[in-house]
C-alpha cells in the first residue's frame, strides 16, 4: 500500500510542507476571525442537547430528534472544555478540520509516497471544507464524523497490531454515531480492512485480527444502547432514530432528489473549481495513468462511499458533501501524481503551486464573506433571512427577564435560542419540521407538543414567522398554530418583535411591539406569560 519514498533534495523536501502550512494557517486565521458567527439550527440543537448532557440529562429524556447521540457527546466535550460559548463550538470545528486536512495528507503520503502529493491532498481538504457553499463555517456533524472515519482508515492502513485494528473498528463506529450518513464511509473502511486481511487467504491469524476489528466496531453502539436503556430512554430513542427516521428518509422521490442535486452541485463546483477539476482528472486517471491505476481500488471505493454518504435520503444538503471531501482531496493528489513530472523538484514546485492556487481561488470568490464581513453579516450572506443573529439577541432578553429555572418554548425550529438563553425547553420538540412533514406521525406529534406546552405553562414563548423554520406544505396539519393563536391572544402578551427585511432588522418593544404589524414574512416575536 505504501510506495517507496522519493529521493528528495532540500527544496523538494521542504517546499510542499511549507505550502501546506501556509494553507492551513490562512484557513485557521479565517476561521478564528469568524469563531463568533451565529449558530444555525443544527448547532443550536447540538449545543442545547450537550448542555443537558453536561447537567446529567440524557438525550431523549427532555428533548429529541433523529440524530444519533455521538454528536451530542462531541459538543459536550467542546462545551465542557471551552465553556458554553459559540466560540468553543467553532474552535472545535477548526481543530476537527485541521485534523481532517492533516489526515488526508497522511493518507496521500501512504498511498503515493510523496510529500508533494500529501500537500495537495491536505490543502484540498482544508480549502474545500472552508467553503460557505458547503456551510463550512458552521459546526455540523459531518466534519466530526469525517475525523473519526479518517482516523479509522489511518489505523487500518498502519496494521501494526490488534490494538490498531480494534481502534479502527471503534473509530468507524464512532463516525456513524456522530452522523448516520457516515455509514458508507465506515462500510468502505470495514471492507478495506477485510480485503487487506484476507487477500492472502483466510488464515487463522487473519480471522482473529478481523474478529478484533469487529469487536472494536461493536463497542460504541453496544455501549450507547446499554447507556440509553439504563437511562430509560431507549424506546423514544428507537422511535426517533429508526422508526421516524425511516419515514423521513423515504419522503423524497428520485426526481426530487436529482432536482436538489442539480441545484446545489453547480454552486459547489463553481466556488471550488480548482479542486473539483483536479478530482475529476484524478478520477479519470484511475483508468489511463499507470501510476494511479495501482491505487484505483482504494480511490474508487472511497469516492463511491463519499457519493453514497452525500446522497443518503436524496436530500443532498450542502453539509452532506463534507463526507465526500476526503475522496476529493485524494483524487486531487492522484491528478497531480498523474500529470506532474516524476522529478522531485519539479513535482514539489507544481504541487505547491496547486495547493496555494486551490486556496486563493475560493478566497477570491468569497472575499467579502471570508475576509471582510462581520460574523452577523456572514450569517446573513449565507443563510439569507434565517433569524440566526436575531435568535441570539432574543435569547439575551429571555435570560435577562427570567429565572435560571424558567421554562420557555420556541414555536418554530430555532433550538439555538434554548442554548443561548440557558433556559430549558418546555417541550421535547426542538424542531417543528416533523410536525409539517407528510409522515404518519405528524398529527400525533402535534398533540404531544401541545400537551407538553399546556402542562408546562412556559414563562415565555418565541414565535418564529420564517418559512425556513417550518417548511410547511399546503397539507401540513395546523393544530399547533391554532393553539398558539388562542393562547397568544389570552394568556400571553407580546413584548418584542424583530422584523427581518433584507440586511436590516427592525426591533419593536413594549407597547409598539404589542401593536406592531410586520410587513415582511420574516419576523419573530417574544411573548411573556401574563401574571
């Protein structure tokens, strides 16, 4: 699997690593500048669930969703070390992507035996993962899942003993526990381990090593299931992550999925044209380049796994493509391997230039967002009229006006408000999306959420009039909205309104808020329970 190292002079040895270091430093500077960019919805959910976990409340005890609990544990680690802040979350993202870039470089070094090609792979992941089009500035689950998957691949390729194989199994399993969509990457990793062990025949030693790998892979899911069982939340966990998740994954037709792909793929490619073109050349080189053909099974397998991971459910969400970036990075290195001369000095110069150009191009395209805009302006530029800056301001008001043990509720899908305010949710439904979907449990979910709100009598409500916070359809049930209209007229009073109009937000408070009539479809209101 490892090619012999090339004989290198001083320039050929140092220049690629210097280029990669420059890329990583530039990416880190941009990410550090934007550590305080407002949380989006997934981050808010992960942060709130992690804060509950740090208080001893297990997932699915007070709040629930269909994600597996690995990402909540990751966030709990970040918040436990860095404190309950946005910066701690995004610093964790920075570290995860730094590791991912270095891991891709390490894999390329193992595959091709070249520091120059390693620099290309590391720079490709670092630059591509920064892209606003892939939502690279926000700490979705995918970068952390990739970190575990790459760790598993590196351990598997090292093959230095049973401990490494067990560690590889654990890493692949953790990748899936962090994000379900990482399953194809873990499956590829397991298949590669099996091939490495069995290519010389099913010897007893090989079978024992595979058993060690399988045992390692079983530890995280079994431990998680036992922990949830003893916490008394396993039935609800199973409903959300298996029963409801199966319904959610079957909602889109193939035609709808292809339409989503046709919308997002040109945006991703246009911003990172250097790396997507390089990856396309590398993919073709598995056929026509003898130097690359020897590595084709690994490259093609990883690429197929990345494509499957990005397409599960046919939703093709922007952040899902982070799961494809390891393959993109290694295929870019393969392209450089196929096209550059074998002379070490010339290859080092060419690959270093590619690494730097591959970062300069997307920064040039997104200069305003990555270099000039404030964190709030970045959120607005990427997420348009989604109320992420306003959610932070409203949460501050909630924290100032309520006691720490107060219960609040968000009528909409903005769980970041719970995290920012430090107040517990009066309902386990952190999102209203499932209540709007064409799935068989929607009416039941309306009844459950309303029942929780009636029983808890939340001290404050936040109503979100933003279409992206609901994704309602003409046929969506309306029971929750009818309940809100009734109680907002009799049991609550509006004390603040935030209306979003383009890049501007108009705030109304007190008496003005009670009579304010928003003209934009994008607004939020804060309501306080009458005494």
